[in-house]
C-alpha cells in the first residue's frame, strides 16, 4: 500500500487556548498509525508560547549583539532567553536550545503572527508531541505518530528545509547498524534521520507563505527501529567546534 | 488532488550500459509531470562511474590523509580525484565536488557494489537529470521532472538524510521573496530548498539497506518558481570558512 499525503487544509487562525488536535480531527479523518506533522509555529500559538516585543527589556549583551546583527534588541533578548549555548552571535545568532536543536535566532519567529508579537519554539517539543498523540487518542481512539517541525537553514546549501524538533510514537533515527547491503556486506551508512526526512517533505506541503496548511498527514507509512539521539553532543560535532573557534576572531 | 508516492520496486541489479530510464518505464506507469527521484548510486552504476580499487595508485597526499583517517589510500585517492576543494581532511574528508555539492568522502561509495569496486557520484548530475527527462520523454511521450539524490550527513544533527545533487524540469529553490504572510507582512524566510525536501523523503522510501528501491515517483506535485543557486558560494558560507580555519590548527 503506497504512502498517501493528506494536507490539513482549512484550519482557522489559531489562538491561545485552542484545542489544536481537536480542530485537526474536525477537518480530516485520522487513521490508526498515521504520522501527523505539525508546524511548531501553530502549536506554539495554541499554547501561547508568544511574547510581545514591547514587554521585553533587553540586557547589555542583547544590545551589543543587536548592534552587530542589525536587529531589534528586544528580539535578540528573546533569542538569548531561548538559548542554552550561543555558537555564533553574528552575522546572526546560531544557538543550541535547551531541548538540543541548533538553529538560527533560536527559532524565534515573527511571521504569521500579529505585529509586535513573536513566537517561540515549544520549550519541550518531545513532550508536546506525546501530548498531541494522547489527545488524538482521546478524541478518536486511534493511535498515531506525531512530528513537530521547524524550518531551518543548513551548512553549504542555500535555502531552508523542514526539520523535526519533537516526535512521538517513533524513533528519530532509523538505525541500520548490523544490516547488510545487496551484496551481503555490512553497511557503512548506518543511521538515517528519518524524522527529518518526514519533516522536510511535510514542510514542502505546508509551504512557507500564506497557504495556511500547518499540518500534514502521512498515511500507510512503514515502521522503523532505532534511537532518539538526534543531536550530536557538542564534543562530537566538528562544525560546532569550528564555529565556536571562529567566534574568537 | 493529493500527492501520491510510488516506489519503483523490482529493478534488476543495474549493470554498466543498462538503459535505466527504460527499465523504470517497464516497471511503473509514468504520468505527465511526475517527479522521478533516482539514487545517484544506481544511475552511476548504469553509466559505469565506478573504479576498481586495485587500479588506483595513491599519491603522497592520499597516503598522508589515509593514515590520519584510517582508510585505504586508494579509496582516499579516488575521493581526492573527485574533489575540487578539500574543506577538512580528517577525521574524514569533507570536500566540495566539481558540481558544487559538499559531502563527506566526496560521495564515493562502496556499498551495494561488488567487492573492490567503488562508485562515484555522476560528474554532471544536472546534465544527468536532463538526460533522464529526455529519455523518458522519448519512451513515453510524457514530460516529467527528475531529481538525482545522494545521502549525506549534516552539522549539529546525527544521521544521514537524502539531498538533491541534480535536478531537471524544476527550480532547486522555491523563492518566496516578495511574498506575504497570513497577516500581509513580507516574509523573512524566503528561500525553500524544495529539491532537498523531495530528496529527503525519497531517501526514506528508498531505504539505505537492501530493500532495492532505488527510485521513487511523486505524483500530482504542484509547481514552484525560483532559482538554481542551491550551493553557497565559498565566501557566503560561514561554516565552510570556520572549518577551513580549523584545518590550520
């Protein structure tokens, strides 16, 4: 049975307090084992993970970085508040968030929200994905799998792609260690970041603009086994080490 | 109409000289505007972009790097031969290929080929994608779009994902510059690397192991407009600059 892609179209503009899983279930039929990808921005809006710029008092460091980056110091303060480790602070802030994801401006976003409001990534995206699974089960009696997506740049290649920041009901990485190729030899490529491959294509379906498709269902997807160590530890990550060194220049 | 995913299952083990587009057309029905993703490895095999390790004479530099990386110097020589610019040479070679892609070991692969044989990425993957489009048109009279994929690691996140190295009939990047969000403001995220989002999900469908699904069709995909500048220029790429600096330590 081939995989089917079902965009979740026609959601209202999400407000704080909205029951996002219930709104999704009103629009599309949920099947057992569906993989539901949800844009972090719309999930964060439903939970009120937003701040008004006018309520933020930038500290000295935020003012310094804002000058280097040409950004609003209140916005930079919000980025610093979300960050656990600043990898570079100009020409843009690249930082590691508390939950492990490394992203530009800590994923703080001011598109598709009202003027003067900024929107943060969910503070515990794995917990959020679990919660969405449970809520969908409450409503429909169906066990599904969930991925929460963000949009992110990358090294060497221009343009953004979708990545996973939270997931539930699956392993982030399909672990092939011990598997063999078509000629019976052990594989060299042994870890596939499957959640990011789903998130990437979900992001294409969502679009970045004003299409208003903040969620996508993948139906009839196979299962995989693996682990959840999606993020390199700092000491394993040569890019991170190199960028941190560069910061000293 | 929702996007449909059609795995191309049941291809024979590909040999040099095989007419890969014809073999694919024998197995699956091709529709106008389909997006056909093909693994670079299987395309390279059909074209004979392979070398036997025993025929390679490593030069001094290859021997030096092989010691640092703990690899076969003949394999390292093949990686150097494919590379235009070495970004780091240990603990693994990361280099830019002639066609712009930056990858570990220049994408030279020894899985799913006979012992002692290594397989290179196609030297002109854009030309290859064009050629596949034309051949499919010859056979079926259908105009399709083609992406040639490779599998690649990334910064900050563990695991490999599919990326595009060649494409035809589409822009690599969907360019949103000038577009507006749901609240009418100009978007900050303006370039989406759509070819990589397709390649990522195609890679999931292909699997990395011994599933023998080297091609995937996406049916009913919308169109996008943009440009083909998928790779950063060296002077735009902060990660590349940082890694090159690190090399001096």
